[in-house]
């Protein structure tokens, strides 16, 4: 017969934060409100100077631990530090500007245990600064379970880091978050690819998390987000050369590079745009699409001056 700890395991929740006092308070409140109560919360403070650490410590909740760091801005490292600081059998992550629904841990953990799966994800929705629901830029959430690496690579399966749960042992087996600078701001997606290669996923149809869309969101902090996505696919091709999967990654990389070229054309950075279009062509994009990209780029840009 399973012991009580296996039926009610400790979940380590990791929240990295930097100068988001008001928002991280809301994130913490959504953890405290969980209907599943066997959790520990690790707040990794990346050198905040807005009083975040002091305010969290003043909450005087023994389940909440603050790890203070000097600011260096690598969120993958912060998450890895948070995992190491905890001891739960299961791991869950929450960005400091997002909030969980109260049943998030209970729903997901129960399903994972019942189905004997080592990792899973669930539904999410976007909200604005006023916390009103807004259209999801990633499209309609599709709960796809099983061996889903192809769907993850093709972005048919959308996994929010704040709706991810996995066994601590699995996290160790895949090597945790990759802190390489080239993967900054897309290290969560790169981790999910490795999880999908290693083990079957369990997708939860229910909404688990509300993701806040705002100017300070990490994915909006980098001007050329398409380049970051392209770097993930390039990294994958270098490290996982299996032909069928590499073909999907090359197609996605070409698409991201082409979209990056559009922005550079509009900024009149024509040499940079040309390099990305050339790399997109080499990696499988077709001339028709590339010509469409150029037209879209110049549709909101003054035509280039001919010397």
C-alpha cells in the first residue's frame, strides 16, 4: 500500500523575481490560496532594490523561503538555484507576474499521480494589467498528451512555464534549465523540448494559470524575440541531430528568422535583414514566402534610398 507521503508529496514552487513587489505579492497570494497545502515556496530575488525580500520575509510564513542574489539577470540560473534550495519530490514554477487558480496544484498533481506520468502542463490564459482576460497570442490552448516532442517543436503544443509540473528526478535527468546566454528568455521552451524527448507528457484540459501580458514581461524585454526562438532551434539541431526532428526545427528556425527580417526591414537595417533571409532560405524557407516577408517589411517602411 502506498505511504501517505507518496499520495501527498511535497511540491517545491519556484518563483524568480526582480523589482516586482506588487506583482510578486499577488503571485505569492495565489500559491498560499492553493487547495493543495503540502508545498514550499522558494522566492529567488535577483537583487531587487524595491523592498521585495523584506516584504516577503515580513509575511512570516515558514513555508516561504527567500533566496537573495546579486542582480545578474539570467532567469535560468535563478530557477535552477530555486530548485536546489527546495526539497520537494515535485517541482512547479510560477513567474512573479502570473497567478495560479486555487486548484492548480491539486488538479495537476492528482492527475499526474493517477496516470503515472513524470511531467505535465495545463491550460493558461492571458490577462492585461487590469487582470481582464485578453486574446491568447499563442492561439487556442490544445491539451496534447504523450510523446509530444514533434508538437512542441512545431509549437502545436503550447506549454506555459507557470503551468508546468514535473518530478524533481526528471528535472535532474534532463539537466535543469540551460543558462546559456543565447537561450535567455527562451530557456523555458528549451527545457520543455528536452522533457518531451525524455518522457511522455500529461496535458490538463483545465485552466491552471493566468499569464499577465504587460510591458515588463520577460518575453517582451528582448527587442528581437524571433532571434531568441531561432537560437533555440539552432541549439536543438546542434545537439539532437535526428533527421525528422531536425527538419521540423529547421523549418521553425527559418520562419523565426524570416519574421525577424520583417522587423529589421521596418527599422531600415537592411544588411541584417538580408542575412536572416539568406539563413532562412538555406534552412528550407521558400522564395514565395521570403518575397512575402519582404513585401510585409516594406509595407510599413519607407522604401530604401538608392545611392
